[in-house]
C-alpha cells in the first residue's frame, strides 16, 4: 500500500516509497535490462525512471559528480553554467517523478554510478532520502576473467587505448563504499551466471529477483558485444591514431562507428590463461573479499585455445589479418593511396577512414530526420502541431551544427 507524498516547502513527508538503484557491473546485461524496463514496464507498483535515455548513468553523474565540468565524463557541456542548468533540471525531474507518482517502487539504472566516490554517494543518498523511505543498491558481479574480456571492449569503444594488464575488477574498491554508505543489508550483489538464470535471460532473472511482473516476450535483448576481429581493429586504431570524442556530435558519430564495427567478424574474443592467471594471482585478496561478500566462488574455467590473445602484439597481428573485412564499408575518398594493409599504423589509418565514413553516415541520418520533420511542419493542421515539430526540427539542426 503506497501513501502519496505531499510537498511541504522543500521537504516531502516520509512514506513507504522505495528506490532501487541498479549499478551494473559493465557487460552484465544492463542495456537489456534498461531497454526492457523503459519500453515495457507497465505496473501499478513499479516505475522505471524516465530521464531521457534508458541508461541513467550520464544523468546521475551530472547530478551528483562533484566538479563534473572538469571531469573526463563531461563530453557535451562547454561551460560550468550549462552544467549547473542541466543538473538542476535533472534533480527537479527526479523529485517530481517520485513525489507526483502513484507508484511506490522506483528503479534507476546506470553502470557509471559505480565511479561516484564516497562523498558523492552520500550526497546522492541524502537527496533521495528526502523522498523515499528506503534505498536499495543492486548489482550483478562478473568473474575476473569475464570482466577483463568484456571491459576491454567497453573501454576501447569510448575511452581510447587500453593496457590489457590493467583491466581488472578492483571489487573491494568498487563495492565496499556502497556497503558502508547504504548499509550491507540494503546492498544486493548477485553473481553474473546466465546459464543458471531463469530461461537463461538476465532480464527475466533481474525481474524475478525484484518481483517485477515482466513477461519473457516483453524483454529486449541488446547485444553490444564486438567480435575478436572488431576488437583487434579498434585496439590498433585507438593505439596509433587516438581520437578525442568530445561533443555530442562526435559522440554520436563514434556510436555509429561502433555499430559498423559490430557487423565485422564472428570470432569470440578470449584472453589466454597465460595473460590472465598472473593478474588473478596479484588480485587474490581482492577476489577473496568478493567471494566472501557473495557467499560463493568466482572460480572459472581456463580452457586454452591457439586463437587466444596473449598480448597487445597478438591484437595488432590479428588486426592486419582482419582489415580486409572493412574495406568495402569505407568511402573511397577517405582511403589513403596506396593502401597499407601490412602494418599496424596502416591498419589504423584504414580504420580511421571507416570512422570518417561513419561520421558521414550519422550526419546523413540526422539530415534525413530533418527532412521528415520539416515535411510534418508543412502539413500540420494546427499551430500547436506546427510548434511541436518546429521545436523538434530546431533540436535536430543543433545536432548538425555541434
């Protein structure tokens, strides 16, 4: 039974409303959970917060990350004033959605919430405690080897060059702060083990754990994985021709570029036991901490294959073997002649040509949207409809200018 909150000045009366904050980890089906709940959750009890994108991580960082303007997470805002304006809008939206809702359970989901430090998490907790009586933290936990393999590609997509030996979980550093701030009995960590999930589906598993009524056919599977071929090409590109993907347009173009790479190759990316075992030995105490916290083992198989990646050189060599897969996807005007397919530097230049082609593809998509909306403006029968489509048109035009 919920009790509708009422505003009293800047405070809200306490009641039975609860907030569930899902924090990942990366590559544990978070995108599928987010898309499924944003698109298909229809419940009298539960509300998935509508903050724009299904992934709330960016909004939560903007709202609670101190000195966000100067941080590496600021890709869009050229001034501190704009950051503050956007921050106030997010906090206002969060407040209104909780206070004015007739639901009593709310979900926020964003993997980047994990990067907030203790002070920032305390500020986030203080903010939400004004509007809900209980806050729960929930997260899946990947095994170390799986984390290395999945996080490698995640970092390459957005953060540039990666040292294979630095991609390790740091479990205690990542999760203990949540135990300390939100209290251990309100922090639920689950081992990411899809083969043991109900219907082998992470969305179904997540909903069953929280007792959310969502049918299997309502789940949306988002596969963001890259093949070994795509990872090797992207790694070589990031190493030899690193690009700064700042600004909304460049970020969107980069996503378009990653989508193109997702179509390349079919081999599964796996690191060699020779690479990963020494890292696990160094992290033995950290892994033991998480195993005790979970109450179960994080052991995993180390089947060796001749196609496993042993080091960065393997990635560069495989990129040379794979670069032919993208040649037909590239606009000829961006290819340097003669084409060098036999060195990592030459491969990087070819991948950059694909990146430039992707930029053109993104811009063409936006311009097509502009034409469609302009047509809707011209045939609108009421001024209200015209104004609605004009605002949308102005938004699209601003994307092209940035």
